[in-house]
């Protein structure tokens, strides 16, 4: 049981190019962590978001204010950085890197 109600991702609010990477991040990292990574990527592009793990209207607006290609590149780069900070990167890192490459190709 959730401590609080889960926040739906509602991928239709984002560019189609971002749907697969957002879905994959939510599945792989968990919804809130995946959105936090996405918000951090948007902030690296110049947005000024509170990194709270909620894909609210400010996050959607920020994502739409940049080209989907720039957002995709920043997001995938941020996910790679996230993986590389994990203690288990030496064991699983090659698979995670391949996952990001496949997402980039498919997006």
C-alpha cells in the first residue's frame, strides 16, 4: 500500500519523443526517482524547477519550452550520471549503458 496516493505520469502531456524514456525511467528507477532525474535534466537546461518527483504542470511546461531533442539528450545524460553514482555500477553498468543507448535509438 502506498503511503500517499501515487501520482500518474500521464505521458500524453509530453512530446511523443519523450514518452518511451519517461516510461522506462519510471519502470527502472521508480516513478518519483525517474521524474526527479527528468527535473534535474530540465534544470541543467535552464529551468528552475523544484526537484520533487512530481510531473506537475511546471515540469510539463518546462519540458515543452525546449526542443524534444535537447530534453531527450539532457535526460538520458542525467540518467547515465545517476547510474554511474550507484555502488553496483561496476557490476551492472554495461547493461544500464546499453539500456540508455537503446532508448536513445528508439526515441
